[in-house]
């Protein structure tokens, strides 16, 4: 939790990254600690903020109200969804007092949270979702979160430090939610982070999905394919925001134990730049690396090619794999070679390197060669 100004500002930055990435966040904290106020402060930066007190709503307020028209039944969206859809600028839909909503209401909100769909209305991509909750032991008639609901959020602990509160109380200048601008090369940045996540999971396969056995654990962050993708997308935006912000986001997406392992693993990597490997595909860029690091480096090459594909880059990526097979054996390179040979991945004009024959047995088993 944020116990001093620096930690508090890191949480603020983490919330802003979630908003920028359009990934739902959930602030956990005691009543009256400023969770709602700080999200609503984004209105001063041009965001429309729609705050909904969840205990005041019914499932139909999120899933849509059934309307009979002739022989058809449609799900009419509520007023809040129409207001958000009509806004020309970016919006935040903020579900306040989330744990006071009944399980039925929480379940009805799952589709809006991850797909932006409310009844028959599809909200525009410029809409972000967030929520705030008190821990169940202090919430008014609170419920623990079910695992499918918890897994749709990035979980962030919130606390108002005394020095921030005292200064703002006197000056009247309260902290404002910072929402970073999405970088213009966001697709390439996300692809690179997904390559790192894929490399980690290749070496720690048991961490792909792990649902806690206890009810309290299932109501917070834990790793699934969805939240690993959250982590990659968040890190792509937060790459320059400091180690603490990155830690909060990763822990909030996949949980502290697995998140710590992932970040420790990242910190120990010493990998060549994928673009350097593509520029000199048959060079010694991978020579001397352990097979597990070669595997991660090749995932980075695949991500770099995917973000900027061309016939020459496809051939270069294949040559990097051929060189990796020479230096480190076939195993680290086979997954990337298979991915590059999938239907639709290879540009029509791309040349197939002659050295690719070294992978023939593995490719036949995968059905990629006759």
C-alpha cells in the first residue's frame, strides 16, 4: 500500500497506465481514502467520468433491459451507457463500491468490463473501465469477488498517506490522475513485451494459469492467459515510468508471487536486441548464450518481425533461427520456426533459407511440411 508520497504517486501512475491501456483496474482501500475522487479528477484533463454506485443497480443495468418487440427480445442499454457512447472524447466508467454489488450484478458487468458491450450497444474503444472496493470485512454488506470477476481486473492497493492528505487539505491542491499518452509505436512495444512473457512462460510453463485454492486468493490477482496479456500491454506503456510502477502493474495483473518471479527473471536477462539479430542474422549474436536465453531472444525476433513484417525480415528471422540451431541446438528455435511457417505468416515473395532443412523432422511432425 502507499505509505508515503513516492509510493502513492506510483499507485497513481499505475492507475493512469491502466486507463491509457483500456484495461480494467480495481482500487482496494478503506472508506473515505479518496479512491473515487482521484479517478474523477481525470475530468480536469478532458475525460468524461461516469461513476456508478454498484449497490444501486440491477443486473439489467449492465446486461441490458429485455424489451419485447414483436417476436424478438432485445437488450436495451441503460442511460449511463448511452451517455458514455455519446461522448466524443475519452471516458472512464467507474464502478464504485464494487464489493457491495451482489454476485448477480458483478456477473452481469463482466461483458462490459472486457468487451465494452452493454446490451445491444457496443461502447467505443475510447472507453476505459475501473472500480473501487473496500475489503469485504469493512464493506457494507460486502461480498468476496468470484474468480472470473477478479481475473478481469488489475488489482491495486490504495491508501492516502498522511503527508499527502495534510498538504492537500491546507493548500486545496489534491493529486490529479495522470494518464500517459499511448506511444505511437505501441504495437511494436506490446509485441516485444509479449515476446518476453512468452519466453518466461516457455521456461515456467506451470505459471500460465494458476487459480488460488482459497476464496480470498481467488478474489485478487492471479495468473491466467488474460492477465499475462494485461501485463504485457501495461509494461509496453509503463516501460519508462520506473521500477515501482512496473512492479505494481505486474503484481496487480498476475499476483505478487508469480509477478516477483517474472520480474526477477526479466532483471537477469542479458539479451541481444532483436533488430540487431535481424540486421546480422547469421552473425554471432546468439553465440555463447544458454539455450533458455536463446529461446527468449528468438521470441523477441518473432515479436519484432510480427510488428514490422516484410519478405526480407521474414527471411532474416528464419536465418536467425538457423544460426541459433548451429550455436545452441534445435530446441530453442523450433517454436519460432513453426510460428513463422504458419499459414499467412510468410510473405509471398520471401525466400526460404537453404539451412531451414535442419528443421525438417520437427516441421513434418507439426504438419508444416509434406
